[in-house]
């Protein structure tokens, strides 16, 4: 899976913003923290769920279960707005 090219990511400090292009069906802005920023950064290339979780485990000092939950929630929301290519 990877982030659709119909969405643009902008990061500033600990804040991340995901913005659709005019061709996307979603209209709005998704705001998130540095965890979402890291997820979106990793989704710039094709990556599996397991690879995504493992990469985040090496970046953040948190239990794997917490990271898995955060990734699952983020991916569900990204799917819901059509931001993922699978």
C-alpha cells in the first residue's frame, strides 16, 4: 500500500497536514501529529502493514501493541477518504 498521489503532505514541527488535490473525491484537510507524519512519510513508497509497524517501532519508544493500534486507526481513516492505494 502507499499514499495516493491525489494527496499532498505538509509537515511543520510536530504537526502534519494532509491536503487533497483537486482531483481527489475528498475535500477537506486532515491534521495530525508527528506519528501521522511518520506514517505518511513511510507511505510515500509501497510498504506492507508489517513493514510499516516495524519501521515505526524503530523510530518511536512505545510498545508494539500501541504502535499497531495507532497504525490501524490511521490506515482506516486514510482508506475512508480514499488516500491509500492498495
